[in-house]
C-alpha cells in the first residue's frame, strides 16, 4: 500500500473508487454549504490507510475503519510519524518458499512509505496549503458493531468499500448497516471480488455441531453477484453504475511464478431521497 511497487495495484483498485467519489459526492454542493461541512466518507476495511488518506487529500472528511490489530499497528506507525518522515526498507516476501525464480527474490527489499503521509495534507504541494485540512481519523473495531449505533445513522455521505464486502460473516447485515449510516442520497461505492472470507469447509451437521471452528464459518452465506444486487435493491438501494470482470491484482509479487488475479465487480449504489419515492 505504501510503496512504489504497489502503484499498479492502487491504480487498479483505488482509482475507480476515487473517481466515483468525485463524481457522486462532489465538494461544494448546496447541501454542504448549508450544513457548513465537507462530505463525510467511511472506508471500511481500511487496512494500512492509504485509500482513506488519499480520499482525505482529495478534500473529503474521512474515517477509516479496521478490525485487524496488525493493520492498525502498522497504519498508526506510518500515518502518525510523518514529523520524522524517513523511508525504510522491508522485505515483504521474506517468508516465501514456493514459486521462486531466483534465490535472491524473497530477500529483496522495497522502500516504504513512498510518500510522506503528513505532506499529503499539510505539505507545500497539498490542496490545503492555506487552510485547515479535512478531518481524518481511524476507528478501530468491528464494522457492524461501530456503525450500527444510532449515533452513526444518517451521518455519512459515502462508504468507499475496497475488497471489503466479502469479509462479512453476513453480507446482508453489512449492507443493512451501510443503508442506515448513509444520508439520503448517500452512496456505497464498492470494488472487489466475492471471496467470502468466512466461507465454511464442507461438513455434515454432526461435524458442525462438534466443530472447534468459529461459528461464523457456518453462519456465512456465499452469494453470487446477482443475489447481491437483489439484496441491495430489496434493502432499498438503486444501482447507478456497475462493471463486471474488472481485473485487479492483490499483493502481487511480479517476480513470482504465481499471483492472484481477480475479476472484480465495481458498482455504485445510492440510498434514494424520500422525495424520490
């Protein structure tokens, strides 16, 4: 996320989301002037925080959300140490032992971060040189637990979801939470596959009852994209835009003999205003 080597993947995954945000959540519209605030965006499954910070550098008030402690520790280290910004080297493929062309490949290093996170908001070349930058924050914890609270209802102008919806034990619950947290006219912008992280292994009923696996593996329902669209429309969303088979890499090692190449779905779904009914 924070290297030159990841630029191609960011272009594949983040660029469509940033372009859609600019298109469907423009800054400076009349409603924002009346409310005297910038549009608010949540980036669930924010990981190391790059997409969230890039959206903030575009002029939006952004909150990233992440559950993984490992992701939170590294994102905190990168995002909150810009006053002593100095790139360092890591070897992200050091644990690889298969599909290697050369013995030197796993030990090669990359430099991170490739940009100064603080300079993106406060530097001479930022968009906010003569004014305060937009609000930027990270919320640690389970997405549904945080944003299902009534205090979050109708608070957000957009949810920018990248490789996130399929992390849900119940994608229906995620979509219901997103519906509640969006303002009328707010949008869900999604990019990613349907890998379904909680997809369970085949098991007989007696094996499920006696299994030591997390119950979410057996509660998860893997749906196809057609079913996902039906769920969206049944909740109340209207789909404004969609593309299927959008190619994207994920943590690719260009020197490896094997990489994951996803054919992703991109869509924009809107929560209609009451006056639209």
